[in-house]
C-alpha cells in the first residue's frame, strides 16, 4: 500500500449514521433494543428446534440455520455501531475492516442461499406433498447446506483479496457505519474496475439468480393453492407467501439496488438507510415472519417450557 503521493493506511474512521447529537441517545436505545430482539429471537428459534423432536424436519433445519445466519449477520455490524455511537473514537483497523467486510459478505450470501433452500422446501411440501419425504432426503438437505457454505466462503474471500490489493491514500474516512465494500472502493486511489466487474458478475450469481428462484417457487406455490376454489385456499396462499415475500423483497431489493444498480443520485444518507434495512431490520423480522408466528413453533414453545416447569416442580 505504498507509493508516490500515497500514505500507508493503518486504520479507517467510520462516519456512522447521520444522526443529530441531541437524538444520539434515542437512536442508541432504539438500535440496542433492535439488536437484543434479533439476538433473543434467533436464539429462541435455535433453542426450540434443537430441543423439540417434532421440529427435526428439513423445514426447521433450514430455519435454524437461517436464525444462526441472521444472528451472525447482525452481529458483524451492530456491536461496532453501538460502540461507536457511545465512543469518541469510531476507528477500525485496516485488518479489522477487511475482516468485517469478509464476514459481512459471508453471512449476507449465506442468508441468500438459505432463503432459496427454504423456498424450495415449501414448494415441494405444498405442490408435491406425497413426494416430500422422498425429494427432501437427508442427502439433498445436506447438499443444500454444504454448497452455500462453500460458495459463500469463496465469494467473500474473492472480494476480500481483491480489496486487499488496492491502495488507499490520505482519506481514510468511510461514509458508512461499517466497512461497506462500495464505500471502501470510493476511498481507493487505485483502479477499481476489476473489483466493480467482479461485483457485477458475482452479484448476478449470488443475488439475482437466487431471488428469481425464490419468486418462481412462491409463484408456483400460490398457483397451486389457488387451484383449490375456496376462500380458505386464498387465505392460505397469502398467509404462506405474503409475509415471506415481503421480507425477501426487503432483503434482495435493497441489496440489489445498492450493489448491482447503484444510482449516481443516491446520497450517503439514502445508502445508509437502505443498508440499515437489510443489516438490522431484516434479521430482526425473520424470526417473527418465518417461525414465531408458526403454529408448530408455538406448540414447541409450550412443550419445552412445560417440560422445564415439570422438571423444576419435581
């Protein structure tokens, strides 16, 4: 990272959120509450699925992995954000910044693939119920878990290594609340065309294709349910797919808008708000949308705590 008219950058300064000083404590409390809700909600889901044998099915296997991914994804950025909001030194080391970027990409990609696996699981369960156990075999479930880990590791490492080869000049202020890839590229005084090309190509594979697969799965689910000419079928269709598609659209819409279709008119404030939607809001909503509103999860909650209560009473 040395050269003429270049400075060795050992740390970056995170500009954080565009919040007025008088509102800092209010937003700190809000974000802390959101993070705690995310952690507790996702831990509860993993806890219930682990303890209740009724939930040892492919659907809940994917849900538990999604909860783990959401928990880690939120934890990559939120603790640092909360720390910086209470600190006068919002710095992060060069190595720490690249590490944060790696894990951010890893868990964001993992969430994308897990959402595809869940959509496919629901598609098979609703459209081919008689063949569900045959299609969703343990081997396929293992494949749908191992493949995303391998692909996300490669993708995150690729972007991290490409970022590490860039030079950074005197400006080390990142106009974001975490080490965002696009924000780092704006700071670099090297040629970033290779990085931008790789973002566009791999983004299509990691984001656009999974998004289209999810939309296709839920479209077929709705079509299958609507073949039953009843109000109950229609309600079931919207109940099954409506809330799920809302979260999927929120996650993919903001990510694709930020990284694959960036606009020159996008202000730093707008980009920060969009990033907050998929880094903070989506991981918090997923436990409620996918699991805690689910009848099986409510039953598991009752069984687990009833069992605990019985043990204590003995």
